[in-house]
C-alpha cells in the first residue's frame, strides 16, 4: 500500500473535498485525484463516491479512514517526540576511541556537562571497527582516511615525539643522530613495520627490547628510565614540561599524523552527532595541552 497516497486520502476526508485538500497540501488537483484512483485500484475497492456536490466516503473508505487516521496521528506524535528529543539533545551517543586516549576522557566529561541528557556508550579498541556493523555513531581515528563510505572531520594534525626518561639520558647520554639509536634500549609500537622509525629523511630500525600496542605502557617504561620510545605528543607533554621525559632528536621530526572523527556518509547525522562533532572541533584545545613541545609537533 502506498502510504503517501493513504495520507492524501486522509487529508481529502478531513478537508471535505478533493479541491480543498489539494489547496491545503499545495498539490495540483489532477495529481491528487489520480493518486486516490491509484490507491482504489491497488485496494480493489471504491473509497470515495464522487458527485457534483463533492465526495462521500463509502463503507470501505470509512473503515480505511478510521484506521489510517489513527496510524498517521501516531506517526506524527512519534515524529514530534523525536524532534523534541533532538532539540533538547536527549538520547544515546555511541563512540569508538583508541586505547589510552586520555585527553578525550576529559573532553567527553565536559561534553556531558554541556549536554546532561546525552548518555555516552564508549567502545575502546585498537582495531578499526565497522561503524555500521558495530552500531557506532562516531569513531575517532588516527591516521589517513581512505574509506569512501565515511565522512571524516579533521580535528588535529600532529607528530609523535621520540622521548627518554631523565634517568636514561643521565646514564647513557642523548643521541645526536638517528643512526646512534642502535646503542640505546628502545621500545616501539608493535604494529609498525619491523619497529622502523621515520626520523626526518632517515629510517632507522633499532633493536627493540619491548614492543607494545599500548602507548600508556610505552610511556610507563620511558618514565622508568629503561627505554627510548615514541609517543603521541598529548601523552608525553606533561612529563616533558615537568622534566621527567626529554625530547630526543627534535631536528629529525617524525611523520605527520591526523586525528579524524568519522561517521557513515549515507546516514544523515543527528543533531546529537553534529553537536558532538562541533564540540570536539571547537573545544579540543582546552583538553590537549601541547605547550612545551618542539615546534611542528602539532598544528
């Protein structure tokens, strides 16, 4: 059954005539008349008796109107409820974050202070989730985006920094050139190709005493003074400012990376999703303090 035609039929009954309904809906009278006739052919029953004095419901038309008008009213009520909830930003927002992304935790807390009727459901993983299959509204992704079915909003571009604890630098000194890293104990992100680091125009592959896919673990070992490692700048900034970590080889910057917020391109973003995207883009600097880092570590 053509639900649009059913709604037109209900409007005709409520308006009292085809011409009045056509004027109310802003459509040509011939178009409305044709759609009603098509509905009658589809149902194989006459709904309206037409005469020079106007239209009158048949018994079948009366039964259809009684049921259809209640259904349309319920749909309008449901639509109004959704619009009302969106206007008040009430509902659930399902997010995906990478592990150990500590600056975002405070940003999410501030977002909920701004919008207390939004419930957050956060899925933390280092794998690339399928937003549709896993029911995620917005995913935070690090790195280049090459997915035609996703819309990406760039939040921040940054470079990892090579760091060591103050105790290690005091014990072994600091490397001056990338090729010197071979004489230092190093730890790296375990998914990088054979632990290679791109430093400026050079690629080095130090012998790693530890490989991990948890930057919090790598930071912990660096703070202990046992390894040199790479860290996202927002995970290293505070320890660098207070002297517990030291930036190494600042003249050999690591590759530029990106933080993007992703959502499905074929899904119209709700008011809640748009509010979250805007809040993150406008407020991230309040929660990611990158002061004290080498020039070019972020932009």
